[in-house]
C-alpha cells in the first residue's frame, strides 16, 4: 500500500472538521447549527480564524461557497450522532466505540465519572498522539472511562485492539464510524464489518455514513463533491471508497445489522436547522444512518 499521510502525521481532514465545528459554534444562537466549543482545542495553527465570530463566519462562507454541501453535513452529522449516543446510554448501553475518533469531542462532553459509559477512542496512532498532546497542552482531562485504542484499519484487527483495551463484547455497545470508511479500501471496510460482527452483541447500534459513489472518482455532478475529492487527494488523504445506501445496507446485512434510520443532507437540515433552513448550502451527496445488530449467528 502506498505511504499515507497518516503514517507520519495527524489527519489534516480531522483538523479541518474540528475547525468547522468550532467556527460554527461561534455563530449567533438563532442561526447556529452546532454548539461544540471544545473543538477549538484541536484547531492547531488556525486559531486566528476563531478570534472573532465575524471572522469565523467569513471563513465558513468562503468554505461553503467553494465546497457546497460539505459544511452542513460535517456539523449536523454530529447532532445526529449525539442523539443516537444519548438515546443508547439512556436505555442502559454503557460502551461507546468511536472508530476513527479524530478530534471528536464526545469524550469531553460525556460526564467524567466512574459511573459514566466506557468510551473507546480508536484511531491511527499519529492522530491519537496529537489529540492527547493538544489536550495536555490545554490542561484538559478526559474521564476515567476513556480508553485510547491505537489502530490502523488497513493493517490491524479491530476486535483484537478493543479486546486488549478491555472492551466487553458480551454487552451491547454503540459504535460511531463517521467520516472514516471513505478513506479506506473496500477490503479494510469489509474486514472492519467482520470485526464489528465479532464485537457487537445483539442490541448494539452502529452509526455510520454513506455517499454517492461518484464522489470517489471526482466526477460527481455536484461541484462540492468534485472539489472535495480533489482537495483531500492533494492533502494526502484521498477518498478510496464510497458506498451508496443500497451497497452499505447490503454490506451491513451480512454481519447481522438492520438499518433503522437514515438521513441525507436535506433530511438533516429539516431535523436540526432553525426552521429547517440552514444558513449554508444543502447540496445533497452525503448521508448518515443508524443500524442495529439483531443477530449474532450469521443466519437470516
């Protein structure tokens, strides 16, 4: 496999997502799509863009003009995921697995108590080390239930890494796998799904994303999809695989998952934007879904 940026440095796309979340959090309450100020901890080198709300707003407008449809998805998928995780915890699920956690702030926004859920942050070692360094620099500590799990999805076995970190595969969990699979080969995606079939007890939930397959080729009819594909490729983190909702649903059925909910950009906007009308573009080429593990025997 060709040498990747992640082999030597933290993910730049993860940092960009943190910048978008932090900038959105500075917007006035009546137009704000997300309130996630902790994301600013991970905007290493771009802090000047967050010094004033007006600067952050100008930055987001430029980004949205060049990559229409991307920003609204980046911030609203967090709202969607938070809802699923909160609901799962309220029903008694006490294990949260963040696959490709990047600079996600779930661990900072979850009560830091011994009785809180166990959170397993799974990510490439380079990105994880940078996240921990930035947390230490900011004098911020995560709760005692947070477990750091370094894992390369292309070469490591997820089930083994989680087992080593103390994950209990006999109890249900909620797995968040957002903004990751598009950067993986199809072989790595299939292996991860196999590993999920090993670690997810019946009743477990999986939140993951899908997109139009044309995004990978850079030939999508929407400019935001084409430009984003070119941009991440230049940054050394190219998109490799995009599964449509039909392809992903089929891939999930094998390990015993059934899709319970799905939302494309337009659906997310209706659910979470003020009056269903976000300030930014809603070009529709990405989506998120929730699937439930309903069986563990591989049968129909």
